[in-house]
């Protein structure tokens, strides 16, 4: 095996992670909802302008909370792209929902809002847009259709923290939105997430669901004199040690985002003439979207060429990876009656897309090497 010279991803420290973890330990406050969790909540609420943010143990768990808050029942339908991570669908399938997939736009790779209305039925209970690579979905159209049919919208914003659509932050459009702080995301604490609550009607129940179905949050605020079992729930709150790590990252968000912008721009400028010449597509960012520079991908002309490029990079020690396999052609997708050919843009995109190494500390010479290696790629076209 070739030794890896440039990794696809490396978790990067922002600076004060150890110091804050030490503080949490010194304060003897390492369970959930301690000082650093509150700091993360406040920072995100103020920065994004969201009424309530709750850190969770993962984006997956934030999505599960969303499905519980929307009271998804067996037989309900949820509309989502097939080109997404399994948790977007599983969180709702866990409650008995039937996934109703929708194809993606060939330009942004987001759910194609022109196909949305025809997927709505009397059983539709949620629309789940995923902002792929942090590039905003056509939220205006999606929200308008959702309003007409009175269907809640939950944004899976795992890629899109600090991205904007028409000047407004992603994650602030749906009644609920979810974030991920998994190690592969722009800001991380290893494993972590957040639920953004834009519709205040969900706040109280969200606090209860996250605290094992008890009104413990109200107890800590002194609003009740003891706490007890009031609803279903689970344990969706992360340790304050993880929140301390995350707070150190959030504090440095401007530096992290600026660095990622530089990396993204270097890929774009280093590869655009090559891509044009060889009919390779680079990410498309509409003028009304401000992306958070989550990833850089290429869409190759064919599956064979995608595989050949990944091989070519691997042989030189560069880790490049493909991304989502369509959910509708997976083993589970087939159980719901879907199969190959149902969503052609999703299938073609999934076969042709390759993601390039991208992390906060990717250094210039390594990135130059990746760019040069790609420019020397000579497939059989
Ligand atoms: C990473 C990711 C998730 C899951 O995030 P976790 O924090 O690992 O649960 C969900 N949806 C999308 C689109 C993702 O990229």
C-alpha cells in the first residue's frame, strides 16, 4: 500500500481546547449543560439569530429530536433527497415514517424544488432539505410550497453552518434545523451536533426530550421545585468536556472559515482551466448563496474516469474519496420499493463525484501537490 502523504481529512485544533477542557474539569462540571455548553448555546443563538440552540450528542440525534418534536407516526411520509447521509432518513424511519425521495438539481446537487410539489401527498409530514456542501437549497420556493400545504421544514444543515442563502443564515429557514460537529465538519468536537429551534413552540418540549423526558431544565432554572418524568425522551446532551472543545473551535470560527475559503479558492483557481478542458465540473455556487467552504469536489465525465482519478491520486499518496451512495438504491431503499433508475441525476452524480482533501490545517505545499497531481491526470478520454 502506498503511504498516505495527504490525508482526506485531519481534525485540527483551533488553540484553546485543552485549556477549556481543563477549566471544565477544575470546575468539576463535566456532565451536560455546564458552563461551556451554555457558552456554545449563547454564541450560536446570537451569531445566527436563532431563538434557541441545544447542543446534542450528534446531528443524527438532533434529527431524531426533530422527528419526535414533529410527532412523526408510522405511515407518515417525509420528503428528502436520496443524495444525503443515512441519518437524514433514519431519524424519521425510526419513528415509522416512509421516505419519499426526490431527485437533485444537477448544478447545486440539492433537492430539486421543481419536483417537490408532485411528491406531496395527504400523508406528507415533513420536508427535509439538505444544503449539500453548505450551498443553500432554493429555500424561498421550498418554504412557499411547504406553507401552502402546511408541512414543516427541517433543514439538515450538517454542512452549512455559517453559510447563507439570500443574506440569511442557513439553519434559520426551517422550523427546526440540525448541525453536526463530527470530526469531518468545519468545526468539531469529535462527535457532536446541535438542534436549532426557530419556532419557539418547540422549545419547551425539546428541552424535555433531550433530558430523558423530564422537566429538569425548568428545575435548574428554578421554574419548578422538583423534576420528574413528564414525556418520552432520551439522553441527547453532550458532556461539557466536549462543549469545552467545541467552544474553543467556535471562538475561532472566523479564522477557521477564512482559512477554508483560501483552500477552496486555491482549488478553484488551480483547477478551473483543467476542468473546463476535460469536461469536469467544479462546485456551482449560485450568486444568492454564500457557502461556508465545507468541501471541494469534482464531477468527472464518467464513473470510470472518477475511479481512475481516485486511483491516480492514491498511487501518489493522496486520499480522495467519493461521497453519498444513493439511499434509494441501498438495501434499505429497495425495501421501500425504490430501485436503480428512479432518480437519474442522483445516480449519475454519486458515480462521478470525487471529494478532494480538505481540512483547516491543509498546508499550501500539500495542496499544490494535489492540484499538480490532478492536472497531470491523463485518463483515456
Ligand atoms: C455528517 C452528516 C450527518 C450526521 O452527523 P453526525 O453528527 O455524525 O450524526 C447528517 N447529515 C449530513 C448531511 C451530514 O453530512
